[in-house]
C-alpha cells in the first residue's frame, strides 16, 4: 500500500478526569482495508473511535485523512471529511420514521425544504443493503434494538463514506443478520472503503480483519496482520492469559417452576406461546432480529402492560404488568436496552448496583450504607467490575462494564427466575466466560434462567433447552441433545417447522 | 391512527363539547359578535402559544414570554408617542430587540448549559423591571394618531378579525417549518434526544437557540398586538402570567414538556379551548369567583376523558 | 443609605402598583423637597405579604415614619400596631380605624363611590341596566367604592358597611345592576369581560369601570362593538383614555381622587412628627382630600393639572 | 468533589456574595431585627420550596402549590372564626385535605399518565376558585382569640423565629427521608430513570404519588403558617405565584427539572438567596420598578459565574 494512509493517527490520546482512557496511540487505516480493534471492556476502543469520528476531541495528537491534518469540531465535520460512525450505544431520536432517521442531519434539500421522496428512496435503498425487515416509514419507536442497529448501519452506509467506523455493529444482531453485515463489509472493502471495526465476537474479527490492534488499558499491546492472527493469540494478548476451557454440566432434573400459558404479545398478537421451565434449568430464546424474543421476556416479567395469557410460578399466577410483583416473587430481569431501561445516569456505580436490593439490604424502611457498600463490592467482584470504579457516575463506564452492572445488581438477591435479554451484549471474551460460569453456578444452585441471545455460541454453550421463535411464533423447541447450529438456523429462518 | 392525530382529535373533541354545551345553554354564544371576539382573543393568545410550543418542543421552557410581551407592548406606544418614531421602524426595532434577547436565552442555555427555567425566570423578572423603568410606570395608549396601526389588532377583513389573519399566517409558516423544513426536523429531533441528534450531525445548539429566538419574536409580536388591541398598557402588569396560558395551551395541544412532540394545529386548538372556556363562564353568568374552578375542572375532565377513551379504543383494537 | 445619618427618612407605601401610585409617589417626592426630608416610596406588587415585607425593610433601614395604604385594615391591625411601636405610622388612601395609626390622609371611598353612582343616575335619567367592572372586590377600598356606587344607583341609604355579593342582579326602581365582574388586574380579561357582557346583555345601558384601567377597557370593547357613545361609560380615576373620552363625549364623567396630595400631605405630616411638631396633625386626625367629579367642562383644566403633578415628580 | 457538593457550594457562594455586598453597603442589613425578618421569610417560603423540590425530583412539577397554600391559608381562619373549630382539628383536617388532593394529583399523573403540568395547572385554577367560593371572597383574619396559635408563625424561641424551628424540623426529616430511607432512594431513582427503576422492582407510581402528597401537605402547612403570620387572607390573591418562587428556589438549589437530582440543603440556600435579594433591594433603596430587574440580574449573573468557575476548575484539574 503506497501513498498516505486513508486515516492516520499520531500520538492521539484522551483522558476523562483522572482516567486516561487512551494513551498516545499511532494507528493507520488504508483504503480497502478492515482494521479491527479488540480489547477488554474499558480498554479504550470506543474512545478511540469517537475521537476518529469527531464525537470527542483528542487531548493530544494528530488525526489526518489522506495526509491532511484534521481538527474536527463535531461529528458533522468528521462526516464532511468522509467518516461515518455507527456508535456503540444505539440511540436515535424516537419521534421519527426510519427514513427520517437515515436522512437526519444530511437531508436532501431543495433550499430550506426537505425533499421527502428522495429521502425515502434513499432509505429504501440502504435498508435493503442491510437486509432490514422493516419498511422505511416504520416509526423508530417501534423498532427493537437489533433493528435500530441495522437502521444506524444503513445510515452510515448512506453517507457513501471513505471510512466507516463501526463500534460493535453486530452486538445486537443474530447470526443471520451478522452474516449479512459481514458480506456487506467485504463488498465495501472491495470497493475501496476503509473500515475501522470493533467487535467482541472473535470469529467475526478473524474473518474480516486485515489487521487487528489489541488495546489494553488504553495502550496498544499487540498488532496482528491477517496471516498471523489466531483466536488464541488474540485472547492471550487481550487478557494477558489463556482462558479456561468452558465447563460442561449435567442436565437439571427438577420439578416444574414456571408455567407460561397462552402468552400473547402486542407486537405479535396473532400467535400465542406456551412453555414450562424447571427449577435450575437454563432455557434460551432464539430467533432472528424482530422475532419476538424481547417481547416474550418482557411479558413474562411483566414489564409491559398489555399481555394476554397466564404466567405462574409454583402454581401462583403473576400479576401482569407489575415488575413490583414479579420481583417480589423472585423474578429478576436484565433488559436489552441498557441506556433506556437499565442504567441510572448520574448515580454512582455503587448506587446502580444497589438499586434492586436497597430494601432487602437493610430493614424495611431505612438503608444501611455500610451493608450496601459491602454488597456492591461483592457483586462487583463477581461480575468483574473494578472495585476502584464504584464511586464514579455509572454513565462514564464503558458499554461492556455498564452491561455488567445491570447483571450484577441482581446477584445480591439470588433470584428464583432470572430473565436475561442479550446478557453479554458488548461484553469482552474473558468477562463473558466468567459470566457464563456465573450463570451455570446460579443454575446449579437452583435459579432458573431464561435468556434471549443473538449469539449462537452462547446459546449452544449454556442452554438446556432452546425455544426458537420465528416471527412471533414458537417455531420449535430443541432439547440439549438435538441442539446444533443448523437446526437452530433452520427453525429461526422458518425454513422448516419442527 | 397515529398518536399525533389522536391527540389533536382528543383536544378537538373537548373544544366541540364546550362549544356545544355553551351554545345550547346560551344562544348568544354563536352570535357573530361573540364569535368574532373569541376568534380575536384566540388569535392574540395563539401567537404567544406558538412561541411557547417551539421552545417546549426542544425540551426547554420559556417563562419570560409574558414579560417579553409586556416589554414590547409597553415600548411600542412609548416609541410612537413619546419619541415620535414611525410605526414600521418601532415595530422592526422591537422585534429585533426581542430576537436579540431570545438569542441571549439560547446562548445561556446551550453554551453555558444553564437551566432554561432559571434563565427565563430571570428574564421574566428583568424584562418586567425594564418595562417599568423605561416607561417610568406610566400608562400609555396610542391616542388618536395611530388608529390606522391599531387596525392590525382591532380591524377585520371581510368580517375576519385582522389578528386571526396574522395568526393563520404565522401558524402556516410554523407548520411548514416544523413539517417540511430541514431545520424543523432538526428541532424536533433535538428535543427528543439531543445526544443522538448531535451524533447525527444536527447542530443541536443552534436549533435550541433558534427556538428561543422565534419564541421571543412571537412574544414580542403578540405583545404589540395585545397593546394595539387594548390601547392602554400598564407596564407593571401588562402580559403578566401570559406565559402560563401560553404554556398551558401548548401542553394541552399535545406538546410534551420532555420535548420532541407537538403540532401547530394542536396548539391552536389548545389555545381556543382556553379562550372559549373563559368566554363561556362569562356568558353563562357563572360567578367570577367560580370561573377559575370551572375552567380548571373542565380541562381536567376533558383530558381525563380523552385518556380513558384512548385506552378503551386501544384495548378494543388489541383484542 | 447615602451616609448622612442626620437626614430624616420617611417611607410611603402603596397597596399595589398603579399609575395612581406613580402620581402619589410624585407628590411624596414633592413633599420631601418642600419639607426637606428624604422620602422612600415603595409599591408592593404581590399583595399583603409583599406589603408587610416592605414595611419591615423600611423599619430595618431606620425610617422615622411610614405612610401606608393598608390592604386589609381590619386584619392588619396587629401588624399596623406593631409598626406604630417602631416609628410614626399614618394611613393614607385607605384608613385603619381603631388601629394605633396617628392620622389618616385621604378620602372616603364609599362617598366617592356614591359620586360615581350619581353620575350614572345623571346619565340615565330614565333608569336602565348597568354593569360594574372592577379589578378585585375583596380589598377594602374597592369594596366600599363599589358599594357606594351600587347604593347611590339604587337610591339606598348611606351605609358603608353594607355588602352585596356579586353574581346576582340588583333591582330598585328603574335601575338594574346586572352583575359585577372582576378581572384580577389582567387588562385583557378586563376588556374580554366587557365584550362578553355585551354579547350576553344586548339591552345594557351603562357600564361602570371602577379601577383606572377598567375605563379604557370598557371604551375599547364598546368601540369594537360599535356601541361607543350609545352605551354610557362612567369611570373612576384619571386614565388618559378616560379623560380623552370625556373630552370627546364618549365618557360621561369620572370621579378622581387626588393622589398627589396624598403623597405630599403624608410626607408633610411625617416630617413634622419626626421633628417633634405635632401641630401638623389635622383635626380629628383625619385629613380629608376630597374626591372630585370630572365632566366635560372640567376636563381640560384637570388634564393640565395632572401633567403638572407628574412634571413636579421628576 | 462530587457534583452535588459543587452545586451547593456554588449557590452558597452566591448567597455569601449577596449578603456581603449588602452588609457592606448598608450596615442595617445585619441588624438583629432585619436578620430575624429574613430568617422568618426564608422559613415560610422554605417549607413550600421543599415541597416543590420533592415533586421536581421525581421529574414532575407542581404548579398548584401556590393555590393549595392559598386554600389552606384561607380555610384555617374560616374554620376557626366562622365555624368555631378548635385549632388542632382545623389544622389536621386541612392537612388531610391537602394530602387527599395531592393523592389525586399523583393518581392522575401515574395512573392516567396525564402531564403533571396540566394536572397541577388545573389544580392551580380549581383551588383558587374553591378558596374564593368557600369564603365568599371575604378577606378574613384570626381576630384576637387566636394570638396563641399565631405564635406558631410570629413567635420566637430564644430569639429564633418559630417558623425557622419548624423549617429545620421539616428539612431534617426530608433530608433523612432522601438520604437514608429506602423510599427516598426509590424516589430519586424514579426521577432519574423511571423505566429502569420500574424494572428494578421500584414501585415508581407510589413514589411519584408520595411526592405529590408530601408536596401538597407542605404547601398546606406553608399556607397556614403564612396566613398565621399575615393575619389577613385575601382568597383571590393569597399565595399567588408562590409556586414560581418555590420552583425557582428548588431549581436554583440544584434540582434539575429532568428529575433525580437535588439536596435539601441546596433548596434551603436557594430559598434564602431569593429572600435576601428581595430584602437587599429594599434596604439599598433601589426603586421598586427596578427591584425585579435587579433580582433577576443577580441570579442570572450568579449562576453564570458559578458555571464559568466550575469550568475553569475542571479545565485546571484536567491539566
Ligand atoms: N464520558 C466519560 N467520562 C469518564 N470516563 C469515561 C467516559 N467515557 C469513557 N470513560 C472511561 O474510559 C475508559 C475507556 O472506555 P471505552 O468506552 O473507550 O471502553 P471500550 O474499550 O469501548 O469498552 P467496551 O468494550 O466495554 O465498550 C473506561 O475506563 C471508561 O470508564
Ligand atoms: N411498541 C411496539 N409497537 C409495535 N411493534 C413493536 C413494538 N415493540 C416492538 N415491536 C416489534 O415487535 C417485533 C418483535 O420485537 P422484539 O424486540 O421482541 O424482537 P427480538 O427478537 O427481541 O429482536 P431483537 O433481537 O432485535 O431485539 C419487532 O418486529 C418490533 O419491530
Ligand atoms: Mg465501547
Ligand atoms: Mg431483543
């Protein structure tokens, strides 16, 4: 590769108060190259991408495009220089349609006025590129996280950018959509675009990346070219050791705990779902983006008002639409959207961790700060959250670490039924292994776990049983013995019914 | 049906109900004279409500609107009669001044990240003091020389009150701005999710500032129209608590104080509801001391009924 | 505080903010010049709490005397008595009978109301339907002013303590007082109230505006309805539009007080008291500054006088 | 330093500055009589501000607070003198009535999902109308029989104004509630992120309702104290626009209208700033018509300076 690189970073650094998120770093991305960034949660990956995309300003260092030094005043300036960003946290203004969202900030104009038709046509084109299952005029409000991720990806594509900056673009996508995304990235690379890419899914990295930079604590600890890259090597560089082999375990043999009968959700009112769960059983909900996994989890927990059907635990019916009642009955729920439904911005990590258990941690009325601190420290250790960061505001944690907080907050209570929606979304490989081990321990201790996951490996590794959904219908149930990737995909895509 | 339409329909239903009941109880209500009055008042207050709505749509609030209207309304006759300015120059100057003050609000809110409530509350106090000081607390009217100018507020064209025509113009522009212009889309996106909008490359700060500027100008325009209509301005009181009416009309008409929501039509209907209620209590001879209670009660019942009906419909359609 | 501690300071406190009080303030300033004291005029904007706060602050500043227009003379008695302990206290514009105030400067609102009522009878020799518009009726001066007007129109006996609650029509002889509408000092409401009255009562013969701004509001509403000059307007106080209306013949007449004298006389008395001169006190401790009726004949002279007073205040 | 402390320090700095300047210009300011007055007024308004703050912390707003205070303040002498109730019974009844109205606000906001602004605006109108109607617009005071009771507001213990003692009690309870109780934590969490709080099993609806109930009760208590202090209640006006002062004090003291933020200490200092400013303008002999402008200007300058200083410190510590 000759000539100045498409993107060139020299000594770029950034800190937040006392935390040095990114130490001075050099990095290049060439046209027609996929450069992957991997590292543990909080390693500084997102910070790096935000600096490149003009969302944050560097404390030091120079960013240049095609050899020309850039000083971005904001995301808009970066976009003008040909950089498109898909951020890690999929936040969109919800008061518009998908087409509006794709056009936002870069509207087709005739003078001051918008040109709606042109915008819609463009939206349809790019939504087709990402194989989105929703129409251009769908209100964004109605889109699931996965669909929003596709939407923002389509937005990034619409820019026709020289450099695409993708922060965990597949974290909320299931296998099929992720595959489609990878094909798309490959075709963009073939057309000469440069791509900067973060993922915690190592197979994706291995398949796509021409070069991989490994960050740890804001520093580059290794760089691999495509030829020299291996999963084991990446993991070793990321976490500084080899991961233990995943455990296996015996199937649970217990009495029935949960009964779900005739469950009907608002988004898929045509189909009803029935299933049972045993004590200590781990059941996965699998399906494509928009297949209704989230809806079922929320309905079982009672997060949404509207539901038809009956959910009973130990034969006692759970009041619909009342998380209060569900939590009292021993339910715990980790929602999919950590920004909107999980994290209390401005509260400390410690307070966030204590939120689901302020009451049980001290008598009925008064809190006990000492007990709360102890509990927080314990569960933080269990979930791999650095004890030094318990006092910082929760929203300043990296995405993966916020995810850990959401999970960890339930560990003080040892729930009867743990409901998890994409539990390891954005969590690094090492921490994921720890969380998996944690879930298995909980199950062994009698907690039942119902989780939805887009990650095939996670489903295959954890589940005793998998409920496969297709467009809101229970397409089939796979016991552990019959479980394999092909069967799962076939059911999820509606290729055949089991 | 989309929720925006539903909201508009709900508040329109309330309007129809109040109009219907009042007309049934007192036939004078539908007389041309009374309708003309209602339309004129709705038009005057509507200008302010639209301004309030724009700021609310960005997730802010403008409490200074009543004082701003008072300032412009008091300075117009003062410029005309005490300083002999020509009408067009005085109005231009005042509009420009209001725009400047709105700009200041916007800058304080966006650049210094001060709370809109605090900034505009200070505005409320300051502009009131300014109006009183500049005019030395003198009540000023337009005298007889400015009958022509006063037609802007008191005249009518083919029986349509002039301020209504003005309002229709302003409302159409605002509607086009919100529904069709690039900036309008940006403004709504900013109100709903400022962080996301900024990531999308929307100049969120400029949009918020723009809203404050427009609101201040509309407040100024409204204030001048009010003062032309009333022909007598007491600087200490003129426009007092109009911000509450304006914000109430906007919220009643479907703007959420969390930002990112609202329609021009809704806001106009919201304004009309409040005006009609005032008129109705008078026409039905309800004792003044009960008036407030009746107006509050009807609005509360109206929004409650609207909400209950919506739920009923939803639960029907869900089954 | 300007440092000269030997200077005598007195306070002049109104019951609200109004042009009426601006003129009174001008009178107080004139009095201060004339009797070489310093006068601080304060106009509470938010009712009783504000008035009480202002008086407390004046005392904290060490004023030698205060002239106040109490908003609620009956219930404020304790407060007025406490104030009288700390400095010389006189009332003006509205009296507090039975309190420890030293004297009163002003007129009797009930009598002034009756003068206003007499103007109505004069304008409608055949009788007719009348409506009254006023900012508020709970405050003492407003209540008495309205009652005076009502009693005179209906030809009743002199009884300042009578009270007809609003909301019901009062009829006596050829006169009917349909209602009294209040607007809480909102000018737009004041006008809308008149318009709504016109819409409801086509046969209305006269409207009475009892607060200064009510008169222009009545005139504007009538002008809009094309009934200016047809329906009689009777005013109170000296709003500029009202005087212009009298000159033009669209307003029958108005009853004016003399706020300038309230201010000037109050300061004169307070200055004297501060210097230990009790001869400034009027007989019976009431200094009557009578109200006047202004009709077309007197209006020009009166306008000149008002202008002169305002100039004097600058 | 944590941001909460920083905010409190910022507003405290403003208070110190205003006190310092006023005391330097006019030595009377620090006299016992004047300080006693300031403390009494701060205490009376502080009760209302704490109520407003609680609702703001849940992300809501209570505009009805001034009217509620007016209603309770007008009905207390009415019950005592017109109906001859014993004082304790009248006060209990009124507090219970206020709590009930607060409950109604809470239910409308949480169950029917009506906008708090609309619900409490209607409350503002309705309670004002109710106070005027029930008392037939009569100005009413306590007469001489209730001197004892009036000491609650006008008395003092060892030179400390009685209402200040009351305020300290209320403030301590509120502080304990927010900082130490489970419900307090839930209340703040609800304001911060209602969706997340609900999914954590927090009874968000009850917390919001609780805030409205407490606010209404504090408004009622404040209103009764005000009326005991003033000994004269004009039903149409008493307590008017106190909601603005209360909300302003809360916001100035660090409550964000987005909810989930705020401290009792901050709110009290915020209240004191406003009261001291009113007192200072009088003591410095600033003309009444400029008073408002000065108060608004000082607050605006204060918060601006606070923000700029904070930035300066931040950029220093970052280096
Ligand atoms: N706004 C902020 N304020 C303070 N600290 C921050 C802020 N944003 C990020 N940090 C800190 O910077 C460090 C790097 O964060 P970053 O988001 O870049 O991590 P990451 O590598 O993307 O992690 P993940 O895989 O979890 O997304 C973390 O320690 C994080 O807590
Ligand atoms: N409030 C809503 N109104 C209408 N449709 C909705 C609403 N919420 C979700 N949907 C639709 O319901 C379908 C199922 O969504 P759900 O979030 O349950 O899917 P999912 O399988 O969890 O997908 P993902 O992996 O993307 O989260 C989606 O097509 C979504 O667009
Ligand atoms: Mg990240
Ligand atoms: Mg999902």
